[in-house]
C-alpha cells in the first residue's frame, strides 16, 4: 500500500462542503414564524382570500384544507415539506383551527402536499397567491420583516 495524501485532501474538501451544505440547510429551514397563536388569524385571512376569489368560505374541503396546511407548514416548519417532522405543537394547532378531530387527518393531508404543488398548476398557483397575500398581511401588521 502506498501513501496517498490526495485522500486526506479529498476528506478535508468533503468536510468543508458538508459544513457549507449544513449551514445552507439550516438557513433554508429557518421558519418565517414561530408564534403559533397567529395561526387562527392566518386562517381568517386565508378564508377571506378564498371568499374574495369566489370560492365558498368553507376551508373544510380537502383541497382548501391542504392549501392552508401547506402555507402554515411553509411559514412555521418548512423542513417538514422536505420530509422532516412537523414543528412541535403545530399539528395540534392546525387540528384546532381546522376543526379536525383526529390529528392523523392532518398528517394524512400532509402526505402529498409537495406532490400536489409540483404536479398541479392550479394548486401551485393558488398556494403561491394565497401565501404571498398572507405574507403581505403579516408584513403590514409588522409580524414579519
């Protein structure tokens, strides 16, 4: 066996890249909001936006509920949209706001959110429109920067 110092150089480079990627992941996974007490207010804004767009105010339709859940996850637990666990207490708050008895319903609704967003243009456009409006509302109330 011969000495191969290139292995050492390669290990150092890999560690550096991993460190950089970890820092980037942490920055991307940082939630926009942490105060879960805002979720009922966000739900009110969401519902009013749905009505403005000519839809029935009921957010208990599965697709509207999924749009709301997607937006809340994006704001409070973005890494959960990438496969991580949901932020603690978020499932309970979503259940309460949406009037869902079984918390497993929330988990089941989360299962294909990214698929819906990536594959259904109307879902994606609605989510982007609603999320941008909600973020504007949050900014106007100085709840986010």
